[in-house]
């Protein structure tokens, strides 16, 4: 075998459409693969059969595509409710841009942009009931917004002033999980608990294409299938795991993995908020009525960097990027509303104003976040403190108090600017002069 | 009071926990019909149903990860890891999730999960069935780590662990599963808390700290030493995180000499932590450097070699001689 035969095939399973397709051929906006697999085969392999079709209800030009199977699931989404989804998407994009700016201005340590994934997140999150429970990764800030998380709470963790942004039980959404895929097991366990309790609440696990390579995700599917857990595995295939294309994670469409576990799966156009809502509702209904888990692959695209620390120009083909920009999920809804005569200047003006207000709130809230007091580093390790921790806390408190006595400054607890207390030390002379 | 084996005392504790709290669920491989490979869950699925005593797929990360979700939902999962060497697939969930969720959520979400792990050697087993991985967990903030040495403590500590709102890694000394003893199932205000160490043999000349399977060995050491006119005080730590250093410190202040023994490898082990902490706290009361008697810093050996790996009566007695400055050290070491 030649070395070249061993090279992984990195071709995405869903090639973005050409610009021409995107603008003129609604039905093929995201082409339905008819033959499995990448184009660059270097050796023989068995024919795995056709890839599953992709659900799409809104074409990129805003035309409504009839779908007898899924239409009934969104029959209640009249213009007014679609406008509400549109507003959510505009607001979360604005918040995302604001948070990215806050990071660039040094207010946040890091931010994971969701640009391009608004339909996938809003469409699925708005399908949930308040008593459902979300277990997410760190990019689901639009989901969190839909669950009722405040704009300030969205940035708390990223500013570094708290380990969590919100009380999970207050909003029905767990603290985001940074370890890739770990939360899919939590969702499965929660769902098993719902079944034990005899309620029809559903747990939803959000994760990405990269996570589907993690053992935890596979084990979650094993457990969910075995216990017929009311859980929805909502995978946003945004084509990238930092710099690794989805073709490195899987040789087949991700949705194909689930049936092997006995879990029904569906591929949906993740940039189509209507289609995402429909398939999520189908999955939720299956879970609520004892049908067990569903795997949703929402095919979308991460148009920004992995996080604000990433440089996608090192690995993204600009032409591919542009093709996905043409598939913008918000523009698609606007075109639909335009066709319906609902996209008025008044509407866009109102929505833009709401988005700006939310962004201003986020900015103000972010500026208002103070560093927690130093001794809070010892808080919430155990439900009842251990003697060890109490000893370390009291020793560190005494250590901090030592500086206060020397400088006559206020109590150690207020501590945002340490320079004032350390300024008398020779070692700090060079940097702390201003505080002496 | 009932005479029970250590395994039987654990079984009784699980039964009692299932009776007392409808939110307690047991999860693990082969814990249902089979009753667990050591029969610790024998009869529990029969009596409480498959909904509360759940046979799980063979995936340790899956078991612990779903336990996290159940805890989110208000359940109190008790997980069985079949053997010590099988816990590592779950290590990520334990260290990055179970241990941290209470802290991560600012106290909003509690993780009252008990993870039972049969541990330690001495049963002639194949690889991955004789490990002592307690230090990995004791090193992790947010986890409590306990181990039992006799049937009474097995029963009491397990019920306390299940009732605890923090996650507890509960190490069961598998070679002592068949040791018998009287068990009182009353837990009240006079019961020692889970984090407290216990002086199991009082003495004056040397403090010998042990836990889990080696407590019984340590008792034998005290008896043998007494024949030589040496009074050894044996402390059973019970809790490995946090460690009840106050009890150890009080003993060492009297004896001036400290020997620590555990089956786990020495480097970075609990013996090192205890020696360092006690040296910091009562350096001027020490008559000799603390000595550790532990497994060697090698992978757990094949069954026919394990007697050379495991601390035994003679190796610990030798250490007692060392801290006393006696000349006839068995291995030729000099203190």
C-alpha cells in the first residue's frame, strides 16, 4: 500500500453549493448527496449506500419547499411566530458580534462565536418546553439566550469572574461543558431520570461534529438506546473542529452513525430555521411518547473562528467560506418574509433596535462584572468545607491581611487591584510605582 | 448487632440506603441478576427492581456520565466499578465533571454520587484487578475518598457516603470482603463522621498509619511488636480525602515516630502527603524521619510476585525498627 493510500480523506460530506446554486436553484441549495463518500478515493472500498436525504423547508431564495412529512410539524408557525424566530436570530447574531468585540477590547478573555449557526440553535431551542433540559457545549449561546439566560450571564464565564454564568435549574440548561462530548452522557442520565419520574420532559444534548469522535458520545448513544431514554442528540455539524474538517471525524455523514446504535437519525439543513424546528419537534415528540432517543445532524457552517484565539485563515479556503456566506440563515428568513410581504422597514427597524438594546445591555453588564473577592477561591468545593480547606483559607486570609496591615489599605476581600498591597515590595517596584 | 462479612455489611448498607431513600439508584456491570462479581449487590435487584438496581452496558465513562445526569435530576446514584483497574475510562468524567460541578455551578448543582471500587491486591488476580488508584482521586479537589477496613466501617461508611451531598469515591478492600465481624446498623449522633480517622490499637512508641486492606496487617504488626516490648499505635485513616491529620498529629506528638503503609505505589502517594504534612505540623516532636512502607514504583506485578510488592507484616515491622533506630533491620536499611 502506498503512503498516499493511508492519508485521511478530509472532504466534507456536504459540499457547499456553488454561488449559482445558492442563488438560483432552491432545491439544490444544499445538495443531497446521492452517493456516499468523498470524491478523492485512492483505493477500493465497499459501497456504503446512499447518504440520507436532508430536510429543507425554506430554500435560500426564500421559497417554501413542501414536505408532507414535516409540514404538519410547523403548521402552527404563522408569520408572527416566524417573525419571532427571525428576531431571535438577529438578536443572537448581534450579541455574538458584541461579545466578539468585547473580547477584542480586552473585556473578555475568550469568546466562541456562533456566526452562521443561528438557525440551528434558535430553531431547536425554541422547540423546547421550559421543563425540558439542555446540556450543551460552549458555543450554544443562542440556545442559552432562548432559554432565558441574561446577556450579562452569557459573558460571565468568558470574562473570568465566575465558573458558571447561571443557575442551571432556573433556566433548564446546564452549565456549558468544555470537555468535548462529556455532556451527552449527562443528558442521557437526565433523560433516564425523567423516565423514572414518569414525566414527559426531554433532555437535549448539543454537541458538534468533532464531538462525534469522542467515546462519551458513543457511550451516550449506547446507553440512550438501551434504556430508551427520552433524549435528543442535537449535533451541529458546522464542518470544523477548530482546524479539522468533518471528513477527519467520519467517513460517512454523521447522522449515519446513530442507526447502528438503534437510534433513528435525521439530517436537516441547519441554516433553515423552519426545518430545524420541524425535525426537533419530531424528535421531542418521539422522546415524550416513549419512542426513545433521536439523533439530529444539523448541517451548518461555522463562519467565524473556533474561538477568538483561533486564526481560520490558516485552514479555511476563502472560496468555500464565501459559498457558505451566501447560505446565510438570517437572509433566508428575510427573503421568505419578504415574499410574504412581512419584511417591512418597520419590522427590520424594530428588530435591529431590539438587537442593539440587547447588545448595549450585554456591554454594560460586562463592564459591571467585578472580580470576585480573593477568598472566594475556596468556595463551593465541598457542600461542607473540609478541615484542610478551612486551614488553607485561614492561612491565606492571614497572609493577605499582613499586606493590609503594612499598607493601611482596606480589607483583603475587595482585591481587584493587587498592586496597592504589593507596592512596597522591592520586587514589585518596577511595575507598582503608581500605587505607592 | 449481626455477624456479617465485609461484603455482606456492604450489601446490608446498600439495602438500607435503597429502603431509606427512593432517590438512591445502583448502577454497574453485572450488579443485577448476578449480584456483582463479588456478590456485594446480591439480591438487591430482585428486591428493589431493575429500575433501581440497573445493570449497565460495559462502559465506565457511560456509567459515571449518566450518573451525573441522574444527579442533575435529583437522584443519588451509587455506581459500582467492577475492578480498580477498570475505573480509568471513567476518570475523565470523575475528574472533569463529577468533582467540579458543584464548584462550577457556584453551589447550584450537587453531585451526591458514590463510586464503589473494589481495590487492592492479594487475591492472585490477573492484570488490572489488584490496583490501588486512590491517590489519583485524593489529588482531585471536590472528591471525597474513603475506604473501609472492617465490616462495621464498611456498613457505616458506605451509608454515610451515600447520604453525603458530595461525590465520594468508596474503595473496598477486596481481599477483606470475606472477613467477618459484628455490625451495628445504628447511625446516630454518636457515630464517628465519615472524615474521622480512628485509633484502632492504642500505643506509645510508634504511630503506624494504615488504611483499607492493610489495617488488619497493621494490627498484626502491633501484636508482633508488643512481643518485642514495642508499643505501636495503629491509626485507621478511613478517609483519604480529606485526611484527618489532627488525629495523626496528636498521636505523633506523643510517639515522636511515624510509619505509614499503603499498597499503592510510593511516588506521589498518600504516604508522601501524610509524611510532609506531619513533618510541617510537628517537626520538633519527631524523633526520626517518617518512613513509608508501600508498593514499589512498578506496575502491579504478576500474581506469583505480588507478595514481594505488597507491604506485609515483616516489612512494616522492619520500618518500625528503623524509626526506633534499632540495628537489626531485616533489609539492611538504616534509619
